[in-house]
């Protein structure tokens, strides 16, 4: 089960996804044996009480995985660390927000699925996408969005050519097997999400 805990929040925040159990959107929240799998928060969001929202669904948290470390994605991190005594995984352990390295090509279990980490710079140097090939689920952070939107490149570490290369890499990896696209801002895409990734690649070249 994948839940966006930032849904309905009016403050400036990224999405924050709680992953537990089977990753399919239509699946029950727990596995057949009643276990939630590895309970993971993908990005913490900012400016809202995410810990309370986590506790509405699970009694503890096993890990935090960061797509990148822009403030809107990690603003709640200190609170989450305090509330759950949990460590983080991300691309660059030189950053204070990242306790453990998740390198390009590395894997991390979230819920009951194994996700591959894809280093995707262009929006920010430490940006990761997370793809579960068996489930067809992609966490895209701020690389791509619904309807062909793509990440800003006018901020520090932004680079349009690198972003285009990253989008191309992700599209080449997920192809038409993608079933769910969960993004850093806005709604998830559960219908033909590979088309949105392909459109983002074209839009980034034109923008």
C-alpha cells in the first residue's frame, strides 16, 4: 500500500509517501500473513505533522528514503527522526540528512517490494528515482510529474541537459511496464504513466 501523507496539506511541502505491504494501489494494506512489510517513508515533506499521519496507519517506521534533499522534501526530517528513532537512506552521505548511502543501482526494500535506485541528477545532484520492476512502481521525486511536467533546473545544481538524460534513462528503464508513477508534487499517475514520462522527456527538450 502506498499512501501520500501530504494529501490535503495546504502548506508548502512535497508529497510524502508511506509504503507498507503490497505496493499495488488496489491491494490491501497488509500481506497475506498480516505483516505490513518494511514500513518506509519516501521523503518527509515539510510544514505539517507527518508523524501523526504515519501513526494513523502504522505503529512504527523502519526507514526513511530520500529522493533528494531540497527543503520541501526533508523539512519534517528532524521530527520524524525524533518520533521514530529512524535512519535515512539517500544518495550522498556527505549531506547531514543522509545516514546511509543508497548508490546508483543499489536496492532497498519498501513494503514487500524491492526497489532499484536510479541516480537522476538535473534537478539536484543527489536526486534518486526508485523503481520496483516486479510491481511496476516508480517514485520519481521531482524528475517528472503528471502530464509531462518535469523538474526545475533554475535552482542550485540544476542542469537541463542532465535532467533530459535522467528522464531518458528512467524511461528506458521502465518502458511500458510502468503501472504507477508517484511524484514529488501533485497527483500520482495510475493510468498509462509511461506516457507521462515520455511526454516529460519531450517537454524538457522544448522548454
